[in-house]
């Protein structure tokens, strides 16, 4: 930009950026020492290194331009400010989609196979889990589980069925008839959980000892008795009584 040497142009310095500009007291006209090519280089360097500084620079220039009214580059500075503001404060990212809710089955021996998009029926025999099959319908998978357990006489707990033979979900809350046994509804197998509390483990806190999961409630009750006796706590913990045949007696028969 060519400087006009005649008075009364005055040289001032921008307090925020330290850049010099010239203004005319009589007309209010402002002229900056940066020409267009220098302004372009300033924008490129500032956007890459310190966009906040660039935003502040053009905000101050716009304030002076508005105050002097006759300054012809108000719209230009507004565009610059909008550009820097987009860099300094980018628009918020779109909201993240929530995690897909994991499917859980209400039937014994049935779980959701997310990889294949089907209901998988399986049964645990000893330490092995046998895969029965995969089905589009959850109730069909529950039927196949019941049929497999009955056909091979495995003794695993079956899904309850109504008068028509339709399997009934087991997601309702159950309570055990025996000491140390509770219903664990989040597992597709071995629904009865056995635990006991050991008050002698630490002086400050009673420890809860986990024994295992069992498909049969009476087997779980006997496992509780064995674990408590093995820990030497049978004189402290309430035991499940057994009849002459060795079957545990429910709590209401104590």
C-alpha cells in the first residue's frame, strides 16, 4: 500500500498485534501497512501456527473499522473472523450412536450368537460345552435344548413349558429353598450359585467365598455343605440338613 506523506496522517500501533496502521483525524480513514500479498502470507502462517492470534487480530481490526464507519473492509474482516472462528471453535462432532444393546436370552441353554445373528443352543456336560445348533427363533432353540437334554438323559435343568409345550422364559426372580444357594439369572447354564461367608478370613472384613454354579438346586445345596465343612466353618455357618437318603432338606423344614 502506498503511503501518503502529507499531513495530517498519524501512525498508530495495534495494542493486540503490535502492527502499525495510519489514520486520518479529519476523515477517519484508516490505512494499514500490510498490502494484500502480506495479508495473505500472514493468514496462511497464522492459521497454521496460532489461529487464536489470527482471530484476535481481525476482531480488533473489525472493531476499529466499525468505529470509524467509513472503513471499506468491514465485510472482509467479518469473513476473516468467521474463517478463524471455525478453526478455533470447530462445530461439535455429531453425537455418537449408543452401543447396541446386547441380546440376552430368557431360556436355559440359549444365548445370542452376534457373529451369525442367530440364537445358539448348547448344553454343558462335565467340563465340556456341546453345541446343539443355531436357530432364527429363540423359542425353537429352547425346545431343541430341552429335547437334547431329555434324549441323552443328561439331568440338566430344563426350561419350563406351558400346557401347549411352549417353553417359558426363566428371567423371573427365584429364591432358593436352601442355605448358601441363590438364583443367578444372568447365566444361561448352572443357574444356582453357591457362596458362603468366612468371618475368620480377615479381622476387619468378612470374606465372601464363591463355590460355583450348578444346574440343580439340591446339588448346589450339597456343594455348599461340602465347601463349608472343608473350610472348617460348619460350627459357625448354618448348614443344610439332609434326610436318610442324603437329599438336602429345605430351610422351611429345619
